C-alpha cells in the first residue's frame, strides 16, 4: 500500500541528515517531490567546490532551482599549503575560488525564482562578489544580507525589491544629492544626472523593517519614510563636533521612519560618558525612539553616582525598554565578577522596572545578565549578537 502524502512528509521531516533525505528521493516519485523540497529549500554554501557544484545544478535545472527559498553563500577559502598532511581534508576544502565562479552563481540566481532569503559574504575571498551577479534576477526577497560594494547594480536591485523586510549592507557611498538622498518624483524635463543610478527610489523597499548598516549615512539614506522598527548602525566620525552633527542628522532621519523604533543599536569607534548622555537625551526627546523602544545600545554606564542617577532618570522615560547594552570598559577597577554584574543590573532594575536583560561590554567582551522574577542571573552561554533583532 502506498503511503499518504502526509505520512511521507512526516518521514522526510524526521529524517536526520541531508544525505539520508537524498536517498529518499529514489524511493518513489512522491518521495522524490517531498524530499527534494526539503533538500533544496534551505542551502548553505561554504566551500568553493561544493558551492560550484550546487550552482551548476541550479543553473542547469530550473525545477530544482525553483525549490530554493533560502540561500546563504559564505565562502571560506583554505590555503593549499596548510594542512596538506591531513588526508581527511578533501580537495574542496583547500580550493580557492576558480575563475568564473561568480558568473556561474549569477546563472544559478537567475533560475532561483522563488528565493526569499539571500545572504552573500565574500569580501574575505580572493575574488569578492559584486551586485553584478544580481542582474536579471526576478525573485522578490524578504531578507537580504550582503557585503557588496555600494554601486549602481546594488541600488538597481534594491529599487526593484517591494517585499524586503530585513536588509544588511556593509558598504555605502553617498551621492551628491540633497540630504537625505531619497529620489522623489519631478515634473522637470531636465535629464537625470549620472549619479541617479546610485540613488534609491522613494518607492523602493516599502516594507523594510530591519536595517543593519556599518555607516550612519546609509541609515540617513534608507530610513526616512520606511517602516523601520529595528536599526543597527555606527557613527562614522571621530571628532566630537563632527560626531554631534552626525548624531543630529541621524536622529532627524530616524524621526522620519513611518513606524516607531523598537530596537536601536548605535556603535562607536570610541565611547565616552558625556556623549553617551547626549545620545540618551536625543533618544528620549525623539518621539519615534521614545514611545516603543525595547532595545537600546551601546551607551557608557556612568561611573559616578550622581551622573548614574541622571542616566537612570532618562532611562525611566523609555516606558517599553526591555534590554540595555552598556559599556563599562572605563571603570576602574572594571566589573569582572558575576557578583559585580548582578549588582549593577539590580541597581538599574530599581529604576527601570521594565528591563529584563542587560548586556555589559568590557573590552569587547559581552556579558548578558537576565532578570526574571526580580532575580538577576549571568547567562554565560547566551549569545548577544542577535538580541537587538529579537526585541
């Protein structure tokens, strides 16, 4: 008796390894259909040889390519001179990217018409990718993370994305247009300037909610008039007067988000207590960052008691705050023990009753303290990198 589709689906979903799922493809046509969907729905590519083999398969088989919903390309090249004596390493793990690798991947992407999530990290490889590989693609993404250079191809791709909700970009180049650089409709017959291909259309990414960018200028460019709720960025300036101008400009553009900000993480090349207080005052005085903010970082926790009370007083004006990331590297002596972190978290909780998590940053090491039923506990094994996305 032939198994029902429901039974086959249960079997495939409970099959442990991808190799076993591949074997199920040979059982019957129904098994093949269900197993292929499970096998190709989510693909993670790490080695050059494996990546090239998969891209060839997708490029030559549109049926298989149409099954791919999530694709991550994070290539790790191994030096051929390293570990040559270890026979357990296959050649794929010692390969560097071959010529024409990204051209082949471009063909695969053109066939992946149902792709919804795409992550590409290639800057550490011998042949970095560019947004040129996105030409002629037709998929509409929900999530897009890349380390491409900011160029006309990348902007053209983003302009075509109408369902994108989560964006990470590494690079940004500001065009010489009026700030913020949002292209608006005009009735003039004057030809577009050459830089127009580097400018986002006002209609691009209308559903974007999460933005991670390494330059605040990118946030200035992208946030206005989009429903951004989660933002992670970094100050570009180091001189204090220039940094204040950058902060004012950034918050002016953040205030133009069409949704309230729920998570805000602004990194800096160097942290100071006085500037952290300025940022916090700006957060509190900006309606879009005050009324529904759940996550805030990274701020210097003041050392002196009076200044710390002022710090807590400002935090009390954030009624929805649940997680705070604070820098304590300047403390002498710095808090290093579990008891010290718990004590500081307990002190903060006295003033901010809504806070359930505190991340302490000490010389780039992060320690998470969670607060449950009034009890503070150091969670040594918990990751903190994605907390800002989860709030």
